[in-house]
C-alpha cells in the first residue's frame, strides 16, 4: 500500500476534529443515518477528490454534485461500510484500494432528513470509475484540489430564499450546498485553502434552482 501523503495525514487529522457548521448541526433526535465518502487520491494533476453528479431525474438533490454515499443499511455495520458500499455501487470503484483514515462529526441534511457521517479515505490504489448507476449518477469526476482552492473558482452562492453559502465552479459543475460546505471546512481546516473573496456573490442559476426545488 502506498504511504498516506503528508498533506492528507494533516487534512484527515483536522477533518475528524472539524466543528460542525451551524446550518448542518443534527437535531437532538430523528433523521436517517447516512454516510458519504470523501475519497482523496494522487491523480494525474496532483491531489484530488472524487465527486459525482447526481442524475437530473432523481427525486432528491437532482443534478447536484456530491460525494458518493447514501443511507446506512443494517448489513453495512455502520457508516464506513455504507460509504464504501455506496461508492462502489455509484462509481464502480474497488473498495480494496481505499484506506479509511477516519470519520468526521455527524452532519444533518434537513432536505432529505439524513444524519450524514463523512468518511475520509485515501485512494492508495485507484481503480477506474464511471457512472455505475445511471439512474442515480450522471457522471463521476476526480477533481484536483488545485482547482478547488483556486480563488477564481470560488464564490458565495445565494438562494432566493436567503440562504447563502460557499460554492465552487469546477469541471463544468456548480458545487454548492452540503457538499460545498463540507469541502470548504475540510480544505480550510486541512491548511490547503488559498485566500478567496466570500464577498463575491452570485445568484443561484434558474436551471439549478429548478432542480433544487424538486423532492
């Protein structure tokens, strides 16, 4: 197994201690257990993270970029098993090529009523990935960290209802909401973030708003 790189060791150590943003704090009770996989690797363009774009025909989070993941089933044995299983089902990756480095604090996604545990992994032996479940996933991307931290790709996205949060424009995707908030926190706490201007605000595009209003 390839040794975990120093940058990821530092990022993972900080990620598991990351404080939960106020908009993602779980309620005292309720919500369905779920997990997502934050899978970092060394790609052709340097360190990267695996993202999927959900199907625009989906019932929830239609068309949104996301981390691979989903609900925790009884046979998963917990969030780690669920994150790896869902990632395999959605992207075709080989879980044996992944080393789990830890889990982040539980986060709450109110729209889907999910209590989500992010699982941080090191892709020591990358396998080919693709949209393995077309009904759920439209595309799969290994997004370079350099593109995520590029100030030119970062801004604040505002929803007509007043919600505003960090966003990224990378690989033809508009990354916002839960996924962008987690990336923002992990990159910052992991010491990878470059200075950017949160005062650069864009309104949510109509097509994205239309997809987001489903469910």
